[in-house]
């Protein structure tokens, strides 16, 4: 027939389906400056809003005088809590079940908190208006240390104290203290204590995973436009979850949900920073309603770093027990979690500390217990998952450090200790002590491949020699070999245990096949750089046999896209990717009926083959998907509706569990604290690989963020609650200069429950990278007695470690 | 991060610049590359109602290389890096410039702005003190020359009057070996500690040595004592130790995000020792 010379391989290749390193379709516009970001949106008569922010971390507000600001040319309005209170909008719910001030209601709880919203004709006038607003503050005692917060008489949040003066109940149960938010327990407390008490060996360690920030290149912002004629509110914004934002806006504003259209245009990186709802969104909406004009709000870099969602800030205390020969018997973990002034985490409702209970890691640990206490302090709210699914970075850091500490305690090689304790391939699906059921894994294979690739024994021999040379005064550089085997938990998640504000964490895909054999698919997720338009088209290409190049992927407009919970926590591929495959299969099922009709055989007598249905046993008799698409619109087929469309809402049966084996080889100058990464090897197993090039890009990006976090990136406060790292001069954002060469590698262990076996990869390199860089620093000093030193490992802290170990004497 | 409103002036000769400075006094300030001044204005740490752009003013560019080297105030760090004759005659300038900021900043940042700014983090003030340079300024009463080693009084306080404009820096063609050693946290960062060293070798001994340190006090630190400690020695371990010891008496670092004082002092010593060793190996 038409294309006999074309081989099956050619047909597969021309689809650019799964497994193909298809070039990113987004890049044509991004590399030519043709992206369309929120700040590119310009509407007629658009106004600009910006915040007066608190210079103090804790203060009473005694007066706000806006009169001088109203005199500034171009300033049209100044909103304060007093203006929002009659609407009930001076506070808003957070995604964590807490509430947060939209504009300071009598007091401020962190430096940079929103105090008043100045609306002006342009952003220059708004900036001048801000200067002219006079706020009188009465300073209050500042608490930046969560342990102090739990002892202090100072009440940070008046709403945490009941009528009788005792702590009121919080969103997740009783409070232990007025500055306490919640306690979350997981696992078996008494058995764990018993196992540890009776163990041959116990290693105990405390560690602080410092506060940092996702710092996307594009800051947060929005444009709100209330059309008073038709009663419709359109809200463009940097939203990682546009549908959830629509529902939240409807719930708090009372505007019916069908009258709200939320649009996430191109987003310049999110990394968790753009999941939550911010005062800027509420104020822009109110300002648009008040003025009748569109109102834009865009953060500057300092606003973003100082006030929008931070990450981490976990004080973790661990005990791990083992037999003399290294078999782990129990794990105990306690976390004091600093949430700042409001609990604005974005975790599923039942998980106030996210998936911290993945902290048994890649190891077969029979007994474990986890307890997390959330605490208020005078710091910015947040606690989002910075390129990790809900506290998985913290969990993996914790266990990968505890393994190293145990190896020291046992005087054992850290690789050997891991191998003894890995969950074995035949143990999957594996039920972990803290509740999760790991779907699949093959850790030993990945680990052995990694150790071989870096010549681990050779590295250890070199290190031994280096230590001798150092002691003999021949060199001032130490060599660190950082190891990490991480197990991620992504793809939140099964509606039975995962929801945000009561919204189940399913996701969705809707496909329309056009008569000429091209298609559009819309999803409930939203790309922030992950390349969804490229990869989701590839999934569909393989599922429905139309070329990826003929498939448009659209996301982010709630008027057109099906409901979904958005993109974060590596959930797009595990959840929306599954929905895409399932919707594709519905298309294929209908196409099969059409093909059978056209080929005049029974439905069961045709089978799918790449891009067509063929008659079984007679491959020369077939109908291509292109032909079938046309037939769907021009044939009257008995018993079959015209058209070719499908929708799938996918509720995943389980999470997916990507894993990987990372090795970092680092040179450390003990005199200056300067580090140099000589080698970084990253083996990732994300199950089925949709686009290897995009995977590699995700890994390079995630490792670079991990390097930043481990080696210098932090949000630091002084005792007065002033942010010390509010600009990019001090907040470390690595450039090409600081980034080493990354060697990437992989194994493939498909997820058994995911329709295409994919597991998600966006976060793995960050989750696994941070402990790997950190372990390299620790490992370099192991021979000199170091057990634990907290990140970030910047020059002076490494220097301090060397100094404390007597290496400068 | 939006500056208060300001008037923008762009005169095309020095007379124009000086008359605007005279008219507006404290309210006026010149701008060269703007890469120190504009961030300060955006942070509203500098309030400049009248900004005078020097880009169109003639006579502030150019590099002349002879026994004396003269660099116009508006010469950028990038111009310095690309100038081969200058790199031959005074290689420490290229070595230092390559460690300033990043290429984008270096295309804009000027020598005049860098030395006039008075920010202890800038690298060129220390470098100019090491080279014993002279700054030429012009004001209502004509031209004046100020030695770099006398120019810096405190952070952002210099020997230049508000109504004077810097036109050039000049210095004798340096002799001997050089090194500019700088520790920083990342590309585009100011120094944790930096050392500029020029050493002249005569036979096996040090005939003269000039040493200046950056970002370790509220001004650059020219340490005559550190240089003296090397003169007449074979620049061995003891001599370097003595030089480092002398330098440590002259610096006064403060704690910041780069680290505490003890760390900075330690690193200053390490950086200086490395700079001396490298300069000596080239002498
Ligand atoms: C990200 C970044 C990183 C940087 N890192 C470094 C670094 O590592 N090391 C370093 O040394 N510098 C660094 N800089 C500063 C950069 O080199 C500046 O450009 C330079 O210090 C000032 O030069 P300028 O021409 O931009 O001066 P401007 O910003 O235009 O002016 C600075 C000051 O000098 C005054 N001034 C300028 N020209 C004259 C003149 N002719 N006469 C009198 N007064 C004058 C101005 O009024 C102003 O007060 C960095 C800058 C940035 C933005």
C-alpha cells in the first residue's frame, strides 16, 4: 500500500514517542525572548500594586497614616487590614490548615511582612507611595529560635491562646505550648525505644537542615482583572496549581467558581515557591474590584527571597541501632520544624510534615518511629517542598547522614553498610516501617553499577594515601568521597490519603483528535520549565499513534483545562502523565472500533501497531490513526458516536518511588575552606524514560540546586530577625562557573502500577544531591574525627570544621 | 528595587559636568558604568536627584603605556583585560580585572568608578595602592593629583571633594613579579580576602616589595610593614610568615556573611602567602 518502503522502525521514529530525545518544543519561544510571562501581560488601564513591608520581625502596629502616600502623584489607593476586614479578607487560609494575615492585623510577625498595599498608575509611583506611608511600630521581643519559642512566655499568635489562657487546639490537634503548631507521629514508639535500648550498637546524632529558598528566576506575581459588566474575574499568575487557586479564590471571595478564570502563563521556574497563595494575589483581586481596573503585582527579588515560601528549617535528631556486623534494627527521628509566623506549608492535609516518614530511606529497617513538632517563630512563613515532594529532601538527608554516622560508629565502610541494609529486589513491593509501600526497586544493581563506574575501591585507596600525605605535611588538601542512595516518594497522590484543602490529588487529561489527524491535549498540571509540551505529547504519540509534532499540549487555563492539582512534588508524570496515557487508551479503544468497521472485520480481529490498526495475521490490511481520525468525523458508524475525544481523571493507586545512586568526589582546601568538585556521578532510576534528554536536563538542574543548598545557599536571620541574605549578592545562586561536570547514568525499574511505568525525575537530583555533596565534605574529615557539621558547607564553616579538628595547628 | 525619581543629565564635556555639580551641590553625582551606583539607588541607599552620566564626556578614555602608565577614568575593566600592551607592561591589572565580578559587569564597570566609589570591597583601590598610583581629579579650581595610598579615609569617604571628578589614574611601569590573589564565594562576588603583590628580585634576594589588601578593613590596606618584611630576604618561609604577621597588624576585618573575623584573618594570611609565593616565582 502507500508506505511499503517505510519500515516499522521508521514509523516508530517518526512518531517521536516515548524514549526519544525529542527537542523541547518550548525552547523556540524561550530562546527568542518570545515567552509570555505574567509580567508580559499588559492590559488597558492596568494599575500596579506593591507592598509596604515591615522592617521589624515582631512589632505591634499602633498607627498607619496613608494620607501623605495618597498625595503622591499617580497613587490611587492604599489598602490596609482595616479596609480588608469588612470583607473578611484581612486573613486568609493557608494550604496547611492555618490562617495567615493578608495585611498586618495589629502586629507583624516577620521582617518583610505585608503591611499595606499601595495601588498606583505604574510601579514607579507605587514605589514612591510606599515610601510615603507612615507606619508606627512598637517593637516586641523577637524569637528566631524554635527551641526558645517553645519555652517562651511571648505569645507570637494571639489566636493560639484559648479563653482560659491555655494553648488552643491547632489544625492538627492540641498544642503543647502557645507557640507550638502541631505534633505528628508515625510508626511504633515503644517497640522502637525497646529495639534501640537493647541494640548492640547505637549511633545518635543531631543535625540542622538550614532554611533556604527555591528562588525561581521569575519571582511571584499576578494580574487581577475584575470585569464588572459580566461579573467575571480573570487572574493571571505564577501559579503551580491554577485550579486549586481558583477554588481557594472562590471560597474566600464568595465569587462563584464559574465566574473565576485562573491562567498560569509561562512560568519561569517554581520549585515549590509558587504553590501557595500569597497576600499579593488577594490584594490584587480586591484592588481590581475596588478600582474596576486590572491590577498587577510583581515581586522584586528581595520580596521573593525574604517573604515568599522558604524551604527546610528542620532540626532533626536521630538514633539508629544495629547489630555489631551492621544490620540496622531500628530508627528514631525527632524533628523540630520551624514554620515561621504562619504555617503555610503546602502538604497534603493528613501530612503536616509532608512525607518525612520516608526517612527510613532505601533500607530494610524493621522498626521505626518519627515525631515532628511544628513551631512558630518570627520568620517568614512557608516550608514548601523545594524541588522535593513534601519534606523528602529532609528525610533523605536525615537517613543518609545517619547511615554515615552509623558507619563511623561501626568503623565500617559506608558503601558496605548500605549494601548490607538495602531493601532487596525480591522484597518489593516493600512495606516500610513508617507505613509506605514501596512499589519497586533494584537498589543493589544500581549501587554496584555506581561503585564500578567511579572505581570506588580505587578512590578509597587514593584517599588513604592522601590522608598519609596530609599528615606528613605534603599537602593541605583533603579528599572527600560522598555517597548517597536515595529513595524518593513522588506522585501525590492516591485520593484515599492525599488531599489539599479537601481536594483529592488526582490529575487529569482531556484529548481532542482533529479530523486531519492532529490533536490537542489539555492537562490539570502546569509546566514551569519541565517541558510538558514536549514529553506529554510523546506519551500520547506512543499511545495513540499520531506524531508528537502533531499534538499540542495546553495547560494552565482553568476555563479550558480539566481540573487538576497542578505541578509540584514530581507529580506531573506519575499522575497527569498516567491520566494522559489512560485518556490515550480510551481514544485507542474507540479507534479500534472505527478501524474494525472500516476494515470490515470484528473489533477483536484488529490490533494496534505503532501508528495503525492492522488485521491480525494480515498486516497489509490496516487503517492508520490518521485515516481513523478522519473517519471519526465523516462516517456514520452504527453504534459509535461521531468524534474522537477522551477525558481521564487518574487517581493513582500508590505513590511512585524513584531512586538513585550518587557519588561526589571533592577536594577540600583546609586552609581556606574552598571546595572543588572533581567528579559527580549520578545514576537515576525513574522507571520508564520518556525523554532521556529532558531527564538529563532535569538532573543537571537539580544537582546544581543541590550543590547550592549544600555549599552555601541559605536564608539566614540575625537575632533581631533581620534577613541577612536578602539579595543575590549573599544568597548563593550558582552559575556555570561553580558547576562541575556531571556524569549521568541510569537503570530502569518501571513502576508496576503506573500505566507506562514512569516514576518522575524532576526532584531526584535535588533530593539525592544535597546529602551527596554534604557527605563528601563530612567524609573528607572522617579520618580526623568529624561526625556531623551542619550545612551550608560554605568556606568559613568548612574552615571552622578544620579549625576545630586542629588541622590549622 | 525602584530608585526615587531623579533628573538625568548627559553633558558632553567636563565644563558641563562641573557646572551641573556646582549648581546642584550634594544633590548631584556623576555616574560612570553605574554598576555600583545604580544598585545603591535602587535600594534607596543613595539618593541622587541629579545624575550626571559621564559616557559622552571626552578625554576620560584611553590607555597610554610607557615608563608611566595612564588609564582614563572611563576605561572599563573589560578594556583593561583586552589591552595587550598594558598586559605586557603591568600584567597584575589583567590578572586582577579577571577576578572582578563577571564579564557583563566588566563591560560596564570603569576604573574611575571602581577607585572613586570608596567601597572597601572594590578590588582596584588596593591594586592601585600596591602600584603606588596617583589619581588625577579635576574640579572648579582645576586639576589636582592625589596618591592612591592617601586617598581612602573610611568606607565611601575619600580624598576627592564632592565637586571634583576623577579623570585618570597613573603609575610607574611596575617592575618584578606580580600576583593578584582573591578568595570569593562565587563568581561575581566581592573578596573574602584579596592581596595585590609586586616584588622586585635582585640576585636571590628581594629588593623591594609592595603589598595591599582588599576588603579586610573599611578602606584598602597598603601594608608597608608587610613589604618591608620581605626586603633583603630570600622570601623563604620565615620571611613570608613575617610579612603575613605584619599585614595582620594592619588589617581590621569585620564579621559578615563571608565569615567571622578569625576566619577572615586566617584566610588573609593564606591568600597573602600564596600571592607572595606566586609573585616571587615570577620576579
Ligand atoms: C554583580 C556585581 C559584582 C561586582 N563584583 C565586583 C568585584 O568583585 N570587585 C570589584 O572591584 N567590583 C565589583 N563590582 C563593581 C563593579 O566593578 C563596578 O562597576 C565598579 O566598582 C564601579 O564602576 P562603575 O563605572 O560602574 O561606577 P559607578 O557605579 O558609575 O560609580 C560608582 C561611584 O563612583 C563615582 N564615580 C564614578 N566615576 C567617577 C569619576 N570619574 N569621578 C568621580 N566619581 C566617580 C560615582 O559617583 C559613584 O559614587 C561588582 C558589581 C556588580 C554589579
